[in-house]
């Protein structure tokens, strides 16, 4: 059992849902990222998603694209991020998921990536543009390191495809709450609850919902029917606005606590 499985088990015993903040690793710096991780954990985060900066992030909206560009300008690489996870393990055991595109993983080398990510203490990988049917070797290598392979279910996924994705996913299933790219929205799509119920017909694995959740009210709404709530752009925007200022981690933590409190109270 890795840290993700253990965290969902602990939350289930308390009838609570997971708060999963997303941040771009290396924005504004890797030192700042480390401070934010500790601040988020103290604010009530259960799992942290590390966005791996990539030059062509087609699934990301403007906020996350700009954060990736800032990290790339600092020459932050996947190798640097894995090394930072290893460094973080001296300070925290919070589950960490890498949210990446396949190109950085391929450039790293599948076998080396799986081995070094597992050794560093990475708990899961979500490779946005790698479908399960093309992920056989990737999954085999990560499974061998006890690193979860998380796959996306989209609103357009057929029941047959949902069943296949659920079978291949470990850690949790990531349901994309709407078509399109990441970004803040004024309201949650009305059919998300029904979609999560439909996924549950195929699996007992935890289902986390992301894309477009940006306020405590929205987070509480999604926590009412999902096992985990993923909030990204609203946090990434705050980090981007404040940069490497002394108050950035505490300000992000205050916002994160409002989200965590809403999710835990749902």
C-alpha cells in the first residue's frame, strides 16, 4: 500500500474527502515550491499534485501555461523535480503525484524514470496525454516501484472506456469535470455528480474531480459526491501573482485552509 492508498483509507475511516491541490513545480523556484508543499500540508491538503513544466501543455489553460513557462525559464527539469521530492521526504510524508506529459518521461527514459521516481518517494504519476492502451510498459515499470498510475476519465468517455480506464488506474481515478483545458469557472457543470455515479458502476477505486474548481463553495459541492477534490488554477494564479515574496506561502496556505475546511465539512 503506498501513501495515496493509505491516505484514502484513513479519510474513508473518518468519512472525509481528500483535498488535492495542484501546483507547478519550480514556479517561482523549487525552494518556493518546497515551502508551499509544507504550507499546504499544514493547511489541510491530503495529496499534492506537482505539475511538471512542459513547453506544449495542451491540456492546460493560460494560468497553468504561464506557470510552466516561468518554471522552464528557471531551467526546472523533471530530474530536478524528482530530486526535490527526495529532499522533501526528509520533511513530509504527504502523498505526491507528478502531473506530466509523456515527452518529459520519454526523454528521461521509462525505466530510469520509474526507478528514480519510486526511489525518491513519488507516489503516483498522471501522464495527461498517455492513454492506458498505449501505457503497457510505462504501467509495468511504475507498478514494479509501487508508484500509482492515474488516468483521466473525460465527460465524453464511453462506458466501455470508463471501465477500461478504471481497470488500469491505481491510486485514484481523475475525472475531468468538463471538456477543454484547466482553469477557474463560475460554476460546476451540472452533470458532474451523475458522471461520478456512472464511474462508480465500474469501480470501487477513489474518484477525484478536477478542472474548474476554484472556490470553497465549489469544493464543498464536489466533495458531496466525489472522493477527492482537485484545485489547481486558483492556487497557481495566487503563486504567480505573489511570486517569491516572503508572504506567498502563508497567503496560499490561508486560501488552501478555506478549501480544506469546506471539503472536510462536506
